[in-house]
C-alpha cells in the first residue's frame, strides 16, 4: 500500500511513462551529440557543428516538452524553475534589442555564435533535463553516467592528441593550433580550444566522483575510469591553469563536506559502506595530490601572473572595467558584440602584448555577462548561481539520512564550483554554457523543484496555441541549423575552389553560402577573406575584376552585420587601393574611428600616402603605427625607412 501511495504521488508531481522516458533518452542523446560532434573537414571544424548540435537538440526537445504539458493535466512547471531561465532570456532579449548590432546579437557572432537563438536552444535543453530527471535519482545517475561517458571519450581523444596521434585533425590544422599557442600543442579534444576543453572536463570529472559514491560493484570501475581519464586530460593535454585551479578548489569543497559529514554524524566505519567512503576519500586525496604536484612542478604555473598571457588578461580586464563597462553597463554591448565594443573603447596598452588581437569576450564569465548583457544579464547569471546553491543545500539536507545521495549532490556542487573558478579566467562558448545551464537544471531536479502541484494556463485554447507556437519555433531552430551547415559546407567548397584557382566556382560557392546566412554577415567576411587571398596571388585584371567586386560587396555587408567590422573595413581599404575605388578614403576614416588603437589602418595609410608621394603624411601615419605596435616588424621597418628617406630628402 505504501508503495502504491508513493507511486501515485510521484505520478502527480513527476509524470512518468512513455513521454518522459522518450524525453529523457532524447536529452541524453542531445547531450552526447553536443559534446562529441565535430567535423575535421570543415573550416570551422568545431564551432559550426556545435551550433548545429545545440539547435537540432532543442528542435527535438521543444515539441516533446509541449506535448507532455498538453497531454498530462497534472504536469506543471514550478515557477522558480522556469522563472530563473525566463529572467535570463529576458535579459538576453533586452541586450539584443539594445545591441550595437541587433542582427548579430540575435543570430550570433563569429565563432562563439552565442546569440539569443542559441541561448534559447540551450535553455530549452536545460528545462528538458530538469523535467525528465525531476525527483528521480536513478535517472539523475544515468544522466551523470552519460556525462562521464562523454568525458571519457573526449578526454581520451585529447590525450591521444597530446601524445602526437590524431586520427581526425590533419597536420595543417594542428600546426595552426600550435601557432596560436606559441609553438606548444595543447589538445582541443572534441570542444575546439584547449582552455574551453579544460573547462568542460571539470563536469565529467566531478560526475565521476558522484558515480563512484552512488554505484556499487564493477560499475565503480566506470567512475574510476572517468576520474583518471578526465584528470589526466585536464593536467597533461590542456595544461589550462585556471581549470586546474578550479578543479583543486572543487576537490577541497568535496573533501571538506566529507570530513564535516563524518564528524557531525560521528559515523563509525562498518560493513560495505566503510569501503565506499574509504575509496571515495582516497581517490579524492590521490587526485588532489596529483593535481597539486602538477601545479607546483608545471612551468606554466611558475610564470603565473608574470607571463604574457597573464599580463594580457590583466590589461584586458582593466580595459573592460575602465573603458567598456562605463559605456555599456546598463544594456550591454549585445550578445556577440564585445569584440566591436572593445575595439572602439580600449586603451593603447594592449597593443604592446597583442597588437593584432581583437578579443571576442572579456575572458571572465562575470565580466562577460556584464559587458554583453548589461546589469540585468549579470543579475540573471547570479540568480542562476544562487538558485543552484539553494537547491543543492536543500537537496543535501533532505538526503541527510542517505549519505550516498548527499554525496552525489555535493559532488555536483563541487563541479559547479570548479567550473565557475575556471571561468573566471575565460569566457564562455556554447558547450561550456550548455553544461552550466544543465548543471543548474540538475540542481532543481535534485531538490524536486522542477514540477509544481499548481496548474497554470489550463485553457485548451491556450495550450493548443502554445503547442502550435512551439512547433513553429522547433521548425525555425531546425531551419537555422540547416542554414549554418549549408553555409559551412559552402565555405569548405570555396576553400577547395580557391586552392585550385577556380574563380567561377569560388564565386558560385560564396553566393550559395551567403544566401544561406543572408541575415548576418559572418560568412560574408569569411568569403571576402578567400577572395582577397586569391587576389593577392594575381593582379586584378579583367578576369579578376568580378572577384574584387564580389569581395567589396561581401565586405560591405560584413561591416554592417558582423562582429568584425574592423576586419571587413581593412579588407575594403586593401580592395579600394587595388581597384581605385572612390570610397577608399571614406573606408580608411571609418576604420580609424571604430578601431582607433589598431596599428594596421595607420600602416596601410602610410603606404598609400607614400605611393602618392605625400611624405609628411606617410611619416605621420607610420609614426602612429610604430607607437601602437613598436615590436611588429612591418610597422617598425616602415617607420625607419620613412625616417631615412626623409633625411635623404632633406640632405638633397
């Protein structure tokens, strides 16, 4: 009888059956797809597939959520659960409307692609996680197992990359990654960049600890495998200092709770439970020791705070706090528009460290949200963290009599702690933000706060209209995923055409790709770069003129609808000089206005003035370029040559 009453109560709050089982399976598949999907033959081998994965996942999950709500009259989402995510969506929407470029902020900027639409897709997946796992500890463990399995696959691949064997990435891609990190190859895993890969690994690492506590027998070997694989990939393959520090902090949180729980309960080891506790504590201590040793012995940590990367972060944060936020603290720059705002308002100080760098984010998750989404976005992000803390605290207290459940919840909390500390040294990309939202949803599921006794919007007409709207949204998400994929495939084919010198095919593929993503200028700039690359090999004669004209049109569109207007204008200046376009001076002036502390525009102006015999103007521009980038060979050589030429002219 008791069992029947419990089942009846669970059914009232957590509808079970085919709908929720299907939803849960779809959630697990979507999570795995997002984690592991990439295509090495695409120019954007990682980010384009991640965008497609998150959009398709939401397109499949959204109708299931709406049908579950429509069919089961007892199904109602808790206000607190929906409220924190709706607050975030509102904050992103307001930042999008008030953005420096609303088109970019809605559809997403360059390689991060974190516009309103992808935030909506990630939040849809998070809500599906909460609904499918609500008050079901078994499903929660299965979900953590899926996270661990993805971590094992990705971590093992990262380790293979670290030892020098990569079955997927070609050598030229590896060389490109090595150049980005000063000659040191740091594994991108299945995520696409070593520091973000490291941040992702923190989630399966602590999920492995949770499984080690919750499971029995041989299944613990799965948890140990996940623990060892992700820890090894984190320390050796990524060498990401922020994530390693975050991992150490998370271990301290978990070990501190174990110690406090043992002392408070005055528990005496007996039976099989003693072995579980001893194993958990020993594994934690061993991993903590290994990480501590790696931290102390690593050359990267020996220079922490004094190397170029550390100094660059400090200069970046200083400009964000002192220059960007005073202009955008209320509404934000808009999602994806940090790069343009930073270029406009930064000080010249960063030019000494990275004269050609245009940061795509503030590289600190709190500054990132604040600068792009304004004060409301920051408050919404803090609200998510506060809700997570409150949920985990409630779940641990509710499970105080079941130390396994409590241990799992604390391991989840330790994972969030580690990820947030890691993100204090980095921004977000889709996979890391995706896991952050899912971790928040897991906390609601653990606390039993996803579903509510109260039913709202019970009208059949309202529910039917909502389902219809959801179907439209789902189709829209799938369409946008297909648009991204079509544009990326066209870019790949355009690269092949450029390599073979086929101008006609290059233009055809560019037109096809630009048509697929005509509402934003991400790919217009990519194709313009390919056009210029081909033009630089040959003079723009009669057969090259259509290519130059197409490059100008693509660059003009990229100026208006991309987060890299400065690069598009730089292209236009080069093209204007080669084709004699009357708009050349206008493009030069606009470039200097939107990116006043970049040395490239001044260096190009100096060369243009020199070609016209305007020595004084050329020297003036060359001097500015040299002052902004004194260690760049092209600017310093040009400045010295012009000084020498002026001295010779004066002597004559």
